[in-house]
C-alpha cells in the first residue's frame, strides 16, 4: 500500500491536479467553485454539490471532493441560516427544472444520488451538541423537514435501472492495477479471508448512528503471514474461543487467541444505491479502503492496553475522489497522502470542526484550531481507536473502546463477500432513515 501512496503522489504531480478536498482559496462573497460534474462551475449539479459539500473557513474551501460531507451531529450548517437557504433553493431548482436530465452519465448520476443520500441520512440522524448559540429543537425539526423532503424527491429521480447499476465500472480493479490497493483482496482462494457475523452487518459502528457509512456496505478482511490456511485456522480458533473475555480488573483477557506479527486487516467500503424500482442495491463502487499492518505485536500487558496507541501498526487509508473517478484515474481512489486536509467525521462525538469556538466547553484544545489534518496526524488518529496490540485492536471482533464491562466480542467467521453484502443490504431497511426516505422518494 505504501508503494501505492507513492504512486498516487506521482499521479498528482504529473497530472497537475490535486484530487480531493484541497483547501482552495475562497473568493470573498462568491459561491464556492466546483467543477466535478461539468467544466462550468455554474452547472446546476456543481452548484448543488457546492451547497451541500463545501465548507468555507479562514478564506479557504474545504471538503469539495471529500467522500463524506463535512457534517457532524453538532453541525448547525445546512439546518439554518444562509447555508440552509442556499441548499433548499438549489434542491428546489433541481426539482423544478428536472435537474436529473442535465447529466446522462450513469456514474455521475450514481455519485450524486449517493451523495444526496448521505446528506439525507445525516439530516434524519441525531442532532445536538451544538456550539453556542445552540439550535432549538423546533429549529432543528424545521431545518430537517424542509431539506429532507426535497432531497428525498431528488434521490428518487436520480435512480438508475438495475441494469445500469450492474454496468457501473469496477473501480477497485482499476485502483489495484495502479498499485493503490492489494490486487488479491477479493480473490476467493487468495490469502485474504473475508470475515463477518451471521446476524447482521460486520462493521456495526460504521453503519450505526455515529457512523458515516449508513448507505454503504463494509467488508472486513484479515490475512496472516502464513497464508490462507493459517488465516482460516486462526479465524476458527477465535470463533471457538469460549474462555473469559476480561480479567478481574476489567482488561481484555490475555487468553484471547492472538495473531502473529505481520498480520494485516482491511476494511472496504462500497456504495449502496437505490434503483428505479426503489430497491437498495449493492454496487461495486469502492468508496474507501482502510488497511492496518501489525509490524510488531507487543506482549499483552495492562500498560500496553492502556497506552499502546497503536504501537507497531502501519496504517493506510485510500478514498474515493469524484474528480479522479470521473477522469478514469486509478479507479478514482486516492491515498490519504494525496488527499488534502483530512477530517474525522466518523464517531466524532458530533462536534462541528467549523463551528466550534475556543470558548465552548467541549472544545478540545489545539486539535480544532487547525482545520484539517495532514496524513501523518490522521495516521495518529487511527491509533486512538485502534490502540492495543494485535487482536485487542481488531475492532470488528472486540467492541470498540474495549473496556466497557457489558461489551461482548462479535462472533466472526469466514463469510463469502456475497453473504456479507447481503447482510448489509438486509440491514438498511430496518433503519428509521430508510423508512423516511421511502415515503419522500415517491413524492
Ligand atoms: C473513531 C474511531 C476510529 C478511528 C479514528 C479509526 N477507526 Fe478503524 N475501526 C473502528 C471501528 C469501531 C472498527 C470496527 C468496525 C465497526 O464496528 O464499524 C474499525 C475497523 C477498522 C478496520 C477493519 C479491521 C478491524 O480492526 O476491525 C480497519 C482496517 C481499520 N478500521 C482501519 C483504520 C484506519 C487506517 C484508520 C485511520 C485512517 C482508522 N481505522 C480510524 C474505529 C475507528
């Protein structure tokens, strides 16, 4: 993957582009400039995307080509004020003028639907933890309702037929050819073993209320240095383990089967879409690939579990850029080293990085003063959630923030990718935001 990161930098240097999320200098008083869907920034789709994705601060534009919008549970942005008004106006312009007919390319239609769906799910999610002055419940409700109704209708209009969805490009294969992601990750007999649960989606936190992937499918892979058979044996041992999960003092038990140094884990996120029959459909479009290699695995000790901070792990994150995807570059995937300022929106307690003020009680010191992290800061952030040695930071197995007393490990076993996808697709209709969308889409 590191080889891939270097390749991405070369790509950026030779093509003259910096793909996603670059913090472009904003023109005072002017709307952000987006050229993702058309060369002309005043194209309706570009203006709509700008209204939903771009955040402006300190004279710079952020988030333009970020996989997820820069929205948190605590964001007032889009719920009120000028940003809300602008978003409502543009989405109505889209509906009134049959904006869905302005672009024919199925890949672009797929991306706009997926992006609108992401914003929709955020609208329908929890809101709170605002910076001062707080938004009243009534203001939140109004903001959510106005925007949800129009976005829901637009999502329905952008739907592709099942055949068109099936024909969307395999962007992972293109990224693998460019050396950005492992070519053998999806090989059914290859060294990587897909693991999952038999009672629901594997990445419970990523698809849950604080997750950013409520309209994505996640796949988890593990690869031991001894090859596929060694990996399968390890997964079976972990599944069969029935000893204690924690010690008397509350630490995860040293008896949990550990994997050896050299083990790698990967998390793949793929887009879901809604087809013209109103059904949720899994696509092959990979939105993100996260990867961790355990170079060394320090021995179990309470100190290491508390303070390990990801010691011995090498981490990497490769994410989708619309600009690169539409231009056909490396399947649209870009290494975190080339991705411009990085932000954490996943599981981030909801604080809006753009609205927080140093005087807010929940302001977390310097971290929020700089807008956006560079890749090395973002790598350190991975370790804050993947803290402990080996299996103790394999979060799909051991519950996140592993010291909670009621937490139980997930019973992981080998699972075909097809089954993992099926479980994830079946899970979505159980969520409240999907029921809300179904009603609004038909309007
Ligand atoms: C806010 C906490 C958090 C941060 C930050 C975080 N992760 Fe994770 N990660 C998780 C959780 C939780 C899971 C388990 C899946 C689930 O429950 O959704 C996970 C799963 C994974 C997996 C699948 C294997 C496993 O451990 O389950 C990989 C690979 C991964 N993350 C890599 C990364 C990388 C690389 C970064 C940094 C760019 C990162 N993560 C940052 C919480 C986090």
